[in-house]
C-alpha cells in the first residue's frame, strides 16, 4: 500500500520510558493493526541518542502474527546507560515501512528520557 494508506492501517499509541525495579529501561507503548488482514510480522524500531545528540544504538521489538484489529503492547529494552533520548519509531511489517514521527507529538523530534 501507499504510505498514506499505511498510516491509516497502523496506529502507534502512548510511547513512554519505563524503568523496572532492577533499573532496566524500556520504551513501551502499543501498536494497533487497523488493517483488515492479519499481519505475519511487525517490528518497531528506535534510534537511541547520547547527551550530545549522536545516535549510538538502535533497539527494537517484534511480533510474529498480528491479527486485524488487535493491539500489541511492545517493550523495547534499552541497555546502554548513556542513552538519553530516542527517535520517533519506525514500524515495519508485511504491508511496508512507516516512519511515524509526525503522528506521535506533531513533530519528528526525539522522545526524551524522563527520569523516574
């Protein structure tokens, strides 16, 4: 499908940082499959930045079998201690690839790390 169509078929919600009890950090949120077909696979990926704004790593989560109308709760582990922000996500699936920065905060700016 065209990029415009893919934007209406995949919805990203509620991206945030979470730190668990042992101090491990994750980017969490959900992706909704608004298409009328079951996706064989889906992946969400973020670029990770240091304090100087340099990309130092990428991190992702993936799902095999994503039925139509379902919501996927993702959790992307961030192991690098010097990461202070993340890019808007890129979603890839068997329908194509979508950069969803504009849909998150009405700008493609990085998602800052919020201290717990």
